[in-house]
């Protein structure tokens, strides 16, 4: 909390400095000849584009009017308009956002203040710039709820005060404010919102109008990201773009390590499925940048939009653009957003208490013919709590995981523009505590960004974009792995063991270590990293429509990890002698990683227009290279564990390791765009890549793409529908993308390597030697991804209703995978190879509706997508313990036995009273289970009708953990300063599997029951529909992977809900506060699922050891100052 307070105070001091100076207009001499008024206003709109200024007018009313010749010394729009409209019978009104409205001069004098303010009727008509009436326009008397709407002829009647200001708003058009000034009639012209017509999105190496896009592109605005209190960007993308599947991290909400995984249109490879992430043109990690720095995110989903990036675009591209200051000069603006909140686990295992555990373990022992471990007296002792040293009642999950942990965030920025230089300085701070005891988990992050956009000459622009990121986090030594770590071991610790004995020393009872002791006194990992990115660019306007630009980007990252293992001694409570010691001997390890990445771009763009023909072309060059260095050193037997360093360890135990690697790429690329009258659209991309990862003959590859679009709504035969359909566009694309990454992410998979190995001892002596540690494949080729896409874009009802739909086919050829080699002592067991084909076929759609009714604004968006993955060509099979890869099925499909219910006593031929066992089962079993299978065990189907169960012939494909039918629903509401938003997100079909101590009890001597085991089969209650087979002790034959253990992991989650209130400016303006919004927000609030009751469905395959997914509740404030 102290750190947060210091950060806030420091940022206020820094940001307040220098905000008092006013900015002068740039002096430019402007002259205009006498001309028609319509031509003059067109000229003013052209001049105003630089400063985001716009002029609205009714061309019908101004037809035949003339504007005089004028000359001005400034670029002041109001001076231009004043001089242009002299003696014309027209005047202008200034609106919000530098918009101006030209209208007829008022009749008579404007009422003076103090005249009668009684209500009077005003009538009028609202049209578009073509003098067509607009139906349903909202007209509201500003500052009141008094309002009306226009009729079928665009006319309205409203009773207001004579000096009222009328607010006109209409979806798809720019809102304006018109002072009544005592008039009895008002004629208003609304201009279409150019943000809809001329909206541009960032695409590969440039921008493009939305209406001219022919590829499959998703766009996320800064508002979608900033409004949510997310700790990293990847988690904030969930549910926002159809076809982009965002899966919560296997690390759950672990501070500093909760990065979600992202798949765009499915899994396309057996090696690498991560999309390319570019931050202002440079590859980067979206999870460590400040979400508040983001202006927009563009997701390139098909080859038409992504092929320009060729070599790493096989899995789609995510373009992140950070905020800049452009347009006209303006005074500095300060924005501060800070929140504090609480994190809570979504789900946790519910462990049985000690008496229940003891009775259930006795049952498990008796079921396999063993002797019960606990007497009734022992159980009573646990109930009474009379022996807390040996018969405690500890819930180890509750003892290890806290109910809540705090989270703090501060973001502050200052931006403005003066003398042709736009500037932005931002700072972000995040402090997130973990949910484990002992302060063993925490993460902090500091982000600093400075961005300067300067016009150093009339046609010469320079941009400097620099960022610095400092991260620190700490975690337990054993982490939170799926089958290891603190939570995993907590489930394997008996409840009879106390956290501390009555003498205050750490409790112990055999088996797993005391996790509270381990988290508190066992040492841990401390990680720190620093990353600097410098992005410098120049742009020159060579001739009209012709520009040249160059970028140099450098990214340097350094990270250091200190791993300290401290010895913990556990003592017998009776004798005070050591019972057990962990982390012996104590040790320290330092790991250092450094990387330097450099990137150089150069490109030239040209665009021109001949009549209705628009042409745009771009060619460019890119060179990228990176070097990485790694070093580690360790020692044991530290003389002290306080402020430990390597020198405190014994030199006899020292060990070290080091490596270095580098890679390089070289690329040429180009693009051609053509459209006729923004009706017929065409685009072609071509890229040629060279990579250092393959041998010289195989390094180069071409990546082409083509796309076309047809805006049917612009055709004459669609004219009768234009009152309803604003835009109808169909588009299609085809292209090839590439993947160069090998399965092991090796930089030189074509080279074999020799390394130092330890030769097994002969007698008592071991020797170091050299052996081949990796077999290279010089024939390795690029993985090629062929994609096709057809889509439709539809806007209706004045752009209030929008629909986007796509159908796609994505085929990966000559996949890079690891082929297993025949086993031989001392030789590698696999090598990278090309082979097989994988197909992803699917569709996606997005439906949106937005509208405004008086002061009530709302927007609703729904998305739905499906992708079906299938291996279409594969030689042989790859069979794992629970998965298979083979032709005709999804990649890594679930593979196991088919359960045939729970065995009942009637399923056996007889009961032997001497042994107490049922004999001769009437159903097929595995040969190794003979004499073990009893009522309450799982039966399996004999698929090959051999009379017995055989794992080679009786297993089948059971399902897939690849998500299908991903969907979301997002709603945003605003009413008089109050805003509300919610996001629902889910998966309609996905199979899951929970195993290990999260699911099975008593399978070894350290796997203990949970409350859900109450639904098990019992001899006293032989339920054929039992949710769990009978308890057995130290046996595993019921755990074989089968449909019995498969889970429906589909879910619907209330991902985010937020409510905010913006305080009216009349209360804040005197404090120089332009905007003050307070808000409350919650993430992962509710989850509706049939998935296993103690596990989170976002991780469909798990053993329960992962750090839990978290809910967050925050309260924050956003302030904008001038």
C-alpha cells in the first residue's frame, strides 16, 4: 500500500509540471479566391482534416450562393467561416469535437438574458446532405429530458424555452447541438458519421478503410481493453473477436504468470500454434505492456490480411497499436486511472475432514482385504480434538490457499501537441499479491512509455516510440505444476497432520511435506526482468500520393532468477528429535538470460485516383536478427540462508551451465490495392522470406495471397433497399502462409549437435564424455498453410444493425513434427521432420445492434464461431497414454476405453464366503485384473469381441479437448452519466479429463479423498449409477482412462460486469477536471458448467495442481485533467 501511495504522489507531481502554458496557433498564411459557397465549404473541409475539423451544411440551401475572396494569417476555422459567410444570409454554429454547422441566420434579435423564458413551440425539419428526410432522429432540449423524434417527413414539433439548445442525434450520423436563439423554426442537416464511412483499421504495414477490406479482420478498440481491470492483455481479449479462442492460463491467476493462450481459427500445427504479435510493428509480448497504452488491436485471421507477414503468420497476426497524438495543436491533458481490488479463487478442491477421511481409508483397506488403519477410538479422538499433534483436523487446501489477496493498479499519462510535435508520456504500475500463505507469491510491474510525433519539415515526419518495462515476481520453488507443486501436494497431505504441533514447531506426519511450512520457510524463486524497446521511424512525402518510410526497432531484455532452497527440519513433538528434513542440503541457483533483437524496415507507398479508379501499391524490405545468451550457476551447503549469494555455498558443490544462440531473417514484401468507385475491390500480397533455421537451399519461400470484394449496396439495382441496407459486401480470399518453427523451438533443427554427457560409472568412477545430443534434419522444409475464406458484411437500419460472417478452410501441409526414432542407448530418440496434413474448417459470425433513445444509449454484440480440426493425412499413429494422432480425427484426440457401467454383484458367477470375494466375472476384464475386479469396479466394452479387454485393440477415440462453438455476448448501456457493461463468454462443446489427486483417492499412500467421493459405490449401497467406483487402497485399475472419467467441459461464464458513474462537469470544471468517472468491476463472477465440481473448465485437462483461476473485484477512479 505504501508503494502505491508513493507512486501516485510521484506521478501527480511529474504530470502537473508544465501544464500552465497555453499553446499558440501555428502561423500559416491562407488565401482563397472568390468561388461558389459549396466549393468554399468543400475547401474548408479539406483544410480542416489536418486538425480533425469538419463543416456540415445543406447543399440544397446553399446552391447558387457565392463566397468572397479571403485572406487569413492563421489556420483558424472560425475566421475562415466568418469571412466566407459575410452577407450570405447564413451563419455558423460551433459544435462539440471541432464540428461546425452552417445554417440560415436567425430572424430578429436574439433574446437578451432576463427576457421571458416561458415555453414556446419550435418546429423544424431534419435532412441529410442530399436533402433527404431522416426518420426517427432524436431531438432533446439540452439539460432536460424534454424531447421528441422526427416523423416520416423528417419534421418535428417541440415545446422548449426560447433560448434552449437542441441536441440532434441519430445512429450513423454525427450528433450536433443547435441553439434555438428564439427561432420558431429550425432546419438541420446531419452528416453521416465519417468514423463509419471513412473508418480505417491498421493492417499489415499500413492502414485501410473498413469499407474496402476484403480480408477477415477483427478490430478491438482501446475502450474494450481499458474498461476492464486486467493484469495482462491476453486475458482481456476473451470473447471480443469471433474465431479467436482465448484459453485461460494453466497457471490460473498466478501473479506475473497468468498469460492466456490464443488460437486463431483453431490448431494448425503440431509444432507452433501461437499467433504473431506485433506492437507498433515490432514483435513483442502483449502480456507485459500496459493495457492503458493501447489505441487499438487488429486481428488478421486469413491469408489475405496476414500473408504480408509470411513467415510467422501461419497462426494469424495480432497488431497492437499504441496511442499517439495527432491532429491539431492542443493543450496538455492528464489522465489518471487507478483501482484497488481483491482476488478470490473461482473453485478449489473440497477435502474430507479427519473423521471422514479415517472411515473412508478404512473402507478402502477393507475393500482390498487389508486391515483398517484406524480404530473407532482413533476416530473419536479426531472428533473430540484431544490429540492435535497426531489426530488434527486440517483442511490443507484452506491452510495453503488464502480466501483473498489484494491487487493495485495505477496508470497515468500526459499528452498534447505543440508546434507540430505530438507527445505522450505514460506510466503504469501493477502490484498483485498471490493467494498462497507465507507471502510466497507476488508480482509487480512498472511500464514507462514515451512517444513523440514530430513534423520537422513540411514533408518530413519523425516518430520516436520508447518503452521500458520492469517486472518482478516471486513464487514457491516447486511452483504450481499440474502434477507437482504446492497445491498438488496439499491435496496429498493427510488432514490428521497439523500445520504446527502444540509446541509451535511445524507439523509433520509422514508422506508429503507440510506445504505451509514449505511456502513460509522453504525459500523460493525471485525473478526480475527489464525490457527496453526503441522504435524510431521517418516518413517522407516525396510527391503527391508517394511516400517513403523507414523504421529501426531494437529490443533488449535481461532477466535474472534467484532460486533459494532452505532446509526445513520437522521434529517429533514428543522427543524434539528430527523426524524429517526437506531441501537438504540447502542450495542457491542463479540464472541469467539476455537477448537483443534488432529489426529494420523500409517501404515506399504510392496511391492515386483517376476518376472512379483508385490504385495503391506498397513494396518493402525487412531484416531481423536476434542473439540470446543464457548462464546459470549453483552451489549447495550454504553457510547462511540470510541474504544468500553463491559465494556462501561450498565450492565443492558448484555447477554451471551456459548457452548462446542466434537467428536471422530477411524479407521482401509488396501489396497492390485497386477499387473501382469503392464498389469493386481487389488486393494482392506477396512476400518472400529467408530464414536461418533451414539449410541454404531451403531457406527461401514465397507467400502469396489474393482477395476480392463486391459492395453490392453501391449497385443501382440495390437502390430500392437503401432505406434499409446501408452496406452489403461480399468478399473472398485465398493465400499461403508459412511456419518455420520446429517442435522444440530449436534455432538450427537442420544441424546435429554434440554435447558433454556423463558416462555411467564403471566401478566407482564416472567420466564425462561427448555424445550426439540432437539429430539434425537437413531436408527440413517450411510448413505451408493454405487458407481460403468467403465472407459477408452487412449494415442495416442506419448502421444500427451490423452483421459479419465468414466461412474458412485452413489446411497445413508438410507439418513440422518430432518423429520417434528406434531406441538405442546413448542416442537421441526423436528428430524434426516434415509430414502429414491437418485441416481446420469452420465459420464465424458477429451480430451487433446499437441505438439511442433520448439520453439512453446502448450497444449489444454477440459472436459465435466453430472450427473443426482433423488430421487429413498421417503415416501411422502416435499413441500416448490418453491421446492419439491418426488420420481422420482431431489432433491429439482423447483415446481410451469405453466404460460399460459399474459392476454389480449379479455380474459375477459366485461369491466365495471364505475369501469374501466375488469370483468369475461375467464381463470381459484385462488379464492383469484377474482376481482383483469386484462389484463397484468399472466395466469396459470389448470392442474386438475377443472375450477380454486389450489396451491395444479395445481403445477408441473418445473426444477432443479442442474448443468448439465459442460464443460471447457483450452489452454496453449509458444513461445520464451512468454506464453499465457486461460480457458473457463460453464454449459450447469441449471434452475434459480430471485425473490424479484431484479425482482419485487412495491410489497410493498420499492421495486423499474429497467431499465429492460421497457419490461412490458402496457395498452397503450398491448403486449402478454411482458417480465414483468403490474405494480401493493403493490400487489403480479403476483409473484407466475411459469414458467414465471424461467430462463435459463446456461452460458459460460471466466474464466481466462493470458499473460506472461520470460526475457532471459542472461539479468538476472548477478543479480543472474535464472528466471524473468512478467505477466498480468484477471478473469471472459466475460460471455455469457441468464440468467436474472442484475444477475450473478453462483448463479441461488437469490433475488439480495448477494455481486456481481467480475472480477479481475492484473499485477505481478515472480522472482527466487539463
